[in-house]
C-alpha cells in the first residue's frame, strides 16, 4: 500500500502540475507519482552494461572483418622480428 509523503511546491510549479493533470485527465497525485517514477528509473539503472547495450550489438557493419584475428598474428610476427635483432 502507498504511504503519504508531504511535498512543498512553489505556486507556479503547483499550477503547472495542475494544468498537466487537467489536460491528461489525471489527478495531481498521479502526475507527481508518474514524474517521480520516471526520474527514479532514469537515475537508478538496474540493467547490466550488456543489457543496456544489447540492442546495439551487431548493428554496425563495415570495416575489415579479419582485423581482430589478423592483429594477433601480426603482433606475434613483430615480436619474432624484434627478437631476431638482439
């Protein structure tokens, strides 16, 4: 069950909330609860970094697909060449 909270607002903010409530045909309390819920969701992310980025993974196309696999081979060859110099 919801518990009451006392909130002090300046007159202008209270009037703005009342206008939004009338326009959306909601109570002032409903508008304030929705605003607080939206703020809390934005501030308190519960998703892991992977979950937050999951919809973006794999959407970029282009570039050399063998770049990462070739990098390890090239690095190994570089180390071998440097070893021969000594």
